[in-house]
C-alpha cells in the first residue's frame, strides 16, 4: 500500500469517528406543555434548554418534571407545569400564592390552615379532595367552608347538627334526613346554611278524603282540614263543607269527608209597596197636600231555596231573592205658606195659622203623676208651672217651644214644658192648671190652635 493510500484511509477513519460522536449527541425528547405534546430532536444538555429549543418559554415560577437544570437523555418526556395564582377564602380572610405547587395539602400547611372532619374545600362550587392535586389553570379561586352548627326541629323533636354544606337541604341530606315532596321545611331547602340557623321540618301526614263514592289518598303538612284540602286541590267551593269542619285540626284517624252541596230556587212574586216623598210647595197653604206623582208598587220575587247534599234533598227555606220591579215613590207636595185665619172659639175670636186635633190631659205643680208629695214648680222652658203652660212630647216641644196657642175648652197658652204619654202614636198635650184652681177637666180630644204672632220657625210638616 502506498503512503498516499495510507494517509487517505487514516483521514476517512477520523471523519467516521467524528460523525459517530456527533450523532451520539442528538436525542429525541417529548415535551408536554400547555395542553400540547411536542417531540423534537435536540442536542441540548439540560431540560430547560430542550424546552426553550422547542419554542416553549418558561417563566421563573414555572416548573418542569424533571427539574429544569437536570441533564436530558434520549426518549425523555418533559412535563411543564405553569405557575398559577391560587387564592383561598377562609375564616373571613384571603390567602394567596403564586407558583406551580398543586398539592392542596402542602398549600394549606404553607398557609397554616387545618381542616376539620366536616370542613370542605370548594372550587367553582365543586368539592375538592384535600389529598388530590389542583387542576392546571392560570388562576384558581378556592373557598374553605367551615362546618357550622344549626338546629332542626322535626315534628317537634329538636336536634343539633353541623355541616359545611352550602344549603340547608344539602346539610340535611348529609345527615340522612331526606325530604319528601309533601314535607314542609322552614326555611326552604335552598336557604344558605349559616351558623345558628333554626329549621323546622314538618313531616306530611297521610289522609284519606272521601268525595262522594271516591276515596283519595294524600299527604299533607297542613294544620287544619281546610288547609289540607286546599293543598290537595280539593278546596271547598260554594256551599260545600267538610267533616270535620274546615277550621278544625286534622282528625287522628286521618279520615275526611267532603259533602258537595247544591241549591235550587223556586220563585214567587210579591208586591213591594211604594214610599212617599214630601216636597215643599211654598205657594200652597200650610198643612195642605197635593199629589205630584202617584206612587206605584214594585214587584219582588220570593224564593224557596232547596238544598241538596251529595244529591239528596235535606232542606227547603223560604227567603227573598231580589226586587224585580222597583217601586215608584209617591211625591206629595206639602204647603208651607203661612195664611192667617180667624175663628170664634169658646166665644173668643182668635187668629191662627195652624190647627190640629190632639188628646188633652192635665197636670199641676203637685199633680205630676209621680206620686203623692212629688212637686215640680218649673217647666222645661224655665217658666213657672201654672195655667197657660202646656206640655207635650219632646220633639213637639223642640219644634214649637214658646209658641202661643189656644186650646178649645181651655183657653190661651204657651208650649212651655215636656211630658210623656203612654201611647206615642196619639197626638197629645198636657194642660197645666194652678195648684189651687178648681177645675173639672176631663181628658178628651180638643183642637189646638197655633195663634199669632207667627214665630220665626214653623214646622212645615205636622207632626214634626
């Protein structure tokens, strides 16, 4: 072999050795980061260099598995864990951390927090296992819910419970207290659970309701029969009633009956008499009347109400239904014009503007009808009791007080006193005499004249 040939072989051998060494530096590396898997060929010496070579940037708080400073080998799988901002609300305070730590237990230890047996950690409303790792996310907001005590009164029996559930219903379910559809819980199951909450659970009672030939089974928390029927959609309508009554408590045997009631009405007609309206006529003489509009009777319908219970007649009742035709009132005009008349009475000529027939009795200061020895010397008007003083009903007195009058068979007088008579329907006056005056007066009908001068007020209608 020539020297030239030997030199060429030596050079080729050196090149092969160099190429083999260079090839041995290239490694296949798979990187899992940000939800993607990337495989590269790299001559990088460290994990961090390989990740950077793949175009994946690492922040200072990010971490890798294996550690970013460790050397790499062929077929290595590198996991990139991005740093997260983690916030925890607990016991009225907020705890925060930024990094790639995902162990909930280590984070709690770092914050100096411990969990009770019923405490829970929530992430977006979901309960987390304290031993599990937190999910990958740039921001995690956690809530530590401490167990709180609350009380439950179930059908009158009190219980003290505790839970870290969000709502009252969830807390009861944790304790195996399941709610049935008809049970009544106060406050409602969705009420947020807070310390000291007082809940009342009333379990529904079974009932059997008989309606005609049908028997219905139901459950209720109602306190009374009426409430139970209303809850079941069987509220009493119209004249319907129940046994027991709607306002009574639920029966111990759970048996309720509804009696359906209907009524029929038979009509009969009746006359409704008209009334009289009085209208003043200043052009007509006092105490004269004229009919302006004739009255017409109306018609009403009387009804016989027939009552049926569960289809059987149980009673008949007569009662008024309504007025079919309204009566038309009679309108009567009464005169209010004062006309002075002259008449000779007991041989005396008098002038008067009104005369009426009345029943006249008598009295004196010591003959008042109040018993022996009972005397009264002053009239209601303040004038002394004696001849010429005339007493009458209070309403007559109020309307004609101190009016001058003339009484046939008695003479002149003044309406000055108040008295009473056993029969108010009788037009009546009581004539006063002097105590020692001899008289033979007998109670009788007389004519009462209202004489001049005419007072400022004259009752337009008599009697007032």
